[in-house]
C-alpha cells in the first residue's frame, strides 16, 4: 500500500514537472520576427514639360505644320540692304521661306529682282511676339560661303530711346560664311555718333563647320546681365552697356522681338565670290522663348 502510494506520488511529481517545463518553454519562446514591409522606391520628380533650368516656356514655334504660322511671324519685304550694303531683296515669296520636314527654311537665291541680284527672306515676330527679359533659343543649321550672312537676333519693338543703335540690338547668333566654324554674339548700343558694340565669338573644334549639323543658339537676358550659349555651353557674359542720356540698364530694359534672316553680301561678309554656290539654305528646327516664373 505504501509502495503504490509512493509510486503514484512520484508519477504525479514527474507529470507536474514535465507540464511545468512545457509551459515555461512556451512562455519564454521568442516571438517570431515580422517580415518588414519593403520600402517603396521613390519616384523621381520629372522636370515639368516646358521648363528648362528654372525658365518657363511662354512661346514657341516647332515648325511642325506645312506652312509658316503668320500668327507668329511676318515678312519684312524690302530691298534696302539693311543699312549694311547687303545685296539681297527680302521677299515673302514661297521660294524664299517655307516649312519643310519640320523646319523653317530660308533660302537665298541668285536671281535678278527689282534691281537686286539676289532674293532671300527676313522674318520677325514684331507685334506678335515681344518680350522684356527671357531665354531665347533656336536650333539652326547654318549655310556657308563667301558673302553669306545668316542671323538670329533681336531689335526693340518701340525704339523708346531713339533710332539705331540708341535703342539697342541683341545679336544672339551671326555668322559670316567665309568662317563657317565661327559664330558671334554681340550687343549694339550707344548713340548714332557713338556706336558701341561688345561681344565675342565661338569656334567649333578644328575642321568642324556649322553647316554639318544643327546647333542650339541661346541668350539668357536678365535685367542687368546677358549670357550666350551654344549647345548648352556658356561662352559669354555681358553686364555693362549704356545708351545716350539714360541710366543703366537702358536700352535693354524694353521689349524686343525676334528676327531670322539670311543676308547676301554686306560690309562685314563682303560680296559672294566665284566659289559661292546658290541657292543657300538656313534651316531652323525650332524657336522657343522662356521666362522666369
């Protein structure tokens, strides 16, 4: 009787011990570690369409249609030679300016017209696109040849300070065809009796010419500074100019408009030579105007 009671007590003790160990094991078992939620990859913020380096697109012509947009451009029709002894007559003929394959094409032709030996085109945004300050940009392929003179430039809309050069001129890009790897950026100001022009040139690497491909020409015009770029490369900064009887930053504190033209001859490039071929083409992929928001 005592042996059975002892055996039963031992079995009860053993069962209690096993139960206690099992309970304690469950009680102190570490909780499973939760699988962390994957961190989402940040979506990069794209530059808003119509912006470039803090400038907002306010006007453009991509020349994607089939005709020149006369809501944006007008032709200057004259044979006065631009005051530079140029030889062309500027027309509004379709043979001298047209849209082709997404480009504005300005063509200089060797042909007799109203006393001139050449025809070409000069187009402007006067009264349709006039701005004070901004980034003015065009992608252009230029021609070459002695006596050829393409330009992308700006003149004042109201001529507030008087006739040229007192009210100023902004030459974003000019090239004379006998140096086909060099373009010029220039400001004109001062007065009729004291014409001042300041600027510099940009040269492509040796052996390259601007007729070989399109290039992007731009000027950033702010209240007291202008900066010139080619294909995004800054090559000139100007922050000093003047005009007669008016404080700085006159004359470049008024609205200006854009001009695109292809001249033949003139005081700077000289007359075409025997090797100059015609017709000559200036091709413009786009013109864009940006302003700071």
